[in-house]
């Protein structure tokens, strides 16, 4: 059996369809109890038995695949409901069972190729979109926060990373992957980038000082040795990006802070004591930065958990980043 990139399910389905293999997208649209996979989880199935992603962690995939192959034959979508028994739930690491509903859509028939291609293009451009399916009329479209009908609901679902139903319409949120830009390849950055990756963020280190941003100190990490503001602009700043400055050096931190404050990043945290931050605020005010923008800065960076070691400080930073992302 072939498998695809777990995070590139729509892309895999489109590739399979265009290669003439046939493709079906299965989406978890509702859950009750202890469901193995959250709403919005995707599974792609090809007519040749290829599979990418998951809708249940393994306990109902066989039945979904069987329905998907039938859908390839008749071109019709399906709404499936499964009960996951306690025994099956235990086998996939859950304490108890639950129920899930799964939407099955053959690509090129129920799900138009052009619509899927537009979604894939938006994902490649890091543009957040919602895929809407009316489960009564079977009308489908892509929409964003500016949508005339469901704009506010879509905006809130994008912020919370939460797919789900609005009436009879299923709203599948496709947000860009989360990223963390760390300014300053200092000792705190070493555990921070590891923790960021575990939390689902793609980290990048930015430090023009070769002695700090070296592959020996950060093996396998992406390190940009350009000036921080230029590196951030090249890397890209958007609403799915967090920025943390750690150098204590205004020549490095301040350009990065100005770049971040002029963007839509959801989090900006800066290392330093309250006295250090007060001086930072004075510099930003002198540079003409409005007070409401300066107020976006989390400083001293991290939640106040009494952290002392670099790893403990990294824990406090990641906790604050996640709290900001999930609770605003």
C-alpha cells in the first residue's frame, strides 16, 4: 500500500486524480465521546489502494476505504457514521469508545477537480480558506472571513482552528501551518525550537552572528544569517506566525520587533526584564510606533511560572504562545 504526506492530504488526492488513479477525500465532520481523530481530519484514498492521512487512527479505516472505492464507481458522496467500541478504542490508544461521522467525496465527481485545485493553490500560498459543503443540497464552495453569509463564523473558526457545522453546512478550515521565528540563536533557543516542533510549529532561527547561529549548536535546524528584519520579510509574516526575540541586543531585536509589529503575526514575545522592556518601549515610541501596537508585545516573554533554566524559560514561552493562539 502506498502512503502520502500526512499533512498534504488534499495535495495527494489531487495528484492521484490527475494521474488517473482515482481519488476520494474522506473527512471527519462530527464526533461524539472519545473520538480518535478531531473534526476536520482527512483521509485520501486512491483507486489503486493508496492511502494518506487518517479519520480514526485505524479502527474504521477499512470500512471507509470500502465505501470510498464504491464512491469512485458511482461518483456520489456519502455520509457515514461509525461507533467505535471500547475494545477498538483501546487498540488505538483511547480509554473509551465514541462515534464519528465521515463525509466521503470522490474527486472529479462529487468534489470538482477545479475546486480542489483552488484549495491546493491557496494552501501553497499560505492563504487561509474554508471549504464549505452543504450536506442537504451538496453545494460546495471555498470562502474566507469576507464571505457574505458565514464570514464572522469562518473568521472565528479560523482563529480557533476548529472545523464544524454551521446549520447544515460543514465548514472545513484549512489554515496555513504554524511557524515560529526565533531571533537570536542563544541558549534558550536550543530547547525552544525543539519544543516548538513538538507542539506542531515549524521553527526558524535568525541570527547574523556565525558563532551563535551555527549548525554545530543547532543541528538540523533552519538558520537564517541575514539581518533580522530582512530575514523576517523574506521568511514571511502572517497570522499563523509567532516571533520571539532573545538577543537582548537592540541592534538585532528592534528591527525584528518593528517588522513583526507591522505584520499580522499572532504573537510577539521579547526577552528582558521589566526595566529592559521599558527602555524598549521608549525606543519604539521614539520611532513613532503607536501605543496599541506596542501593547501587542509580550514582555517579559513567557508565562510567569518561576522559570530559571533555559529549558524552563522555553516551556514558559511555548505555553504563552499556545495560550495566545488558542484563547486570544
